[in-house]
């Protein structure tokens, strides 16, 4: 059923548009941890509701992200996403929604340098912003207030698409936005094992399903 009252669709970044698998593989390799083990420990971190950095702390107590990122740059294996990491449905979904007249935005919890990486992907968006640029991050209500302000629309006319219950679905719904829970990536699959505290407006397996939902008459 088409949600005709939705005027804007805003997307999270990690595991919504970007597949972070290669990024975590690269960190496992950098730390000398078997990938399978690294990913499994990340699953435990997610299940316990801990921040993702806890997986680094587990294998390397005192882990200094900035120092390690600098060392990776120097070694020619920099951290961060690029074109290879884009989920195959992301580009066509954003393009289709814009073609159908939706305002398309991207707003995720990302460091400031992610803005340039994201811009380099050349996706069709009306607005793309990272939390570090705004100085507020999910799940803060201020993040979603800023998003509505940037969109110039009331919260009820905005659909937020994300893979995390705690950072995307619950706080977006609390701010009055519609929500689409994207059931992909480790956070979505682990967090969906327990009943969601706030039912999402929609639950979708991929972004092609979102396109179909919003563009099928
Ligand atoms: Mg995400």
C-alpha cells in the first residue's frame, strides 16, 4: 500500500546503504584476528547492547581508533567505505524515489570524513549529512529534530530507513517520524531476535522492497 502522505525518505548509512562487511574484515585482518571470530564477537557485543567499539576493546584493550586509523593510512590500507561497499539496491532505490518526487536524504552516525567519501559515491540525494557535521548523533532526539529542520517538513511526513532498533527505529518513532526497519546486517538480525520495543511502520528485507512500497500505485 502506498504511503501517499510521506514526502521525504531519509536513510541511515551503515548496513542501510553501505555493506560494512569488508570494513570489519579489514579490521580483523589488521588486528590479526580470524574474521569469523571477529564477526562472532561483534554479534555478542550487539546482543549485549554495547557500542560497536567494544569488539576492538575486546581484542585490543586500550584500542586507540584515531592512532590505528593513522597507522592504516600509512600502511596503505585506510579505513572507510567506498563504491565497492555500496549495497547493490542502494543507488537504484534513491534514484527511483527521487524520480517519484520524494525528497531523498541521507543522515547517519558517521565521522566528518565520511561526508567526502559519501559524496564520492555520486548517489542521487537532495541532502546528505553525517552526525559529526551536525554535532549530534543518534539516538539523540536532537539528531531527528535537526533532520526534520533540514528537510523543512513535519516529522510525520518523513520516513526514516535504518537497520538498528536502538539507534534508528526507536528514536525516529519517538520523534514522530515514520520508520522502515531494514532487516539486513548484523544489528538488524541480532536485535530482531527480541521483541521490538516500538513496532516499525514497515519491516523490509531490502531497498528494492522499499522502492516497491513507495512507488507502486
Ligand atoms: Mg546502520
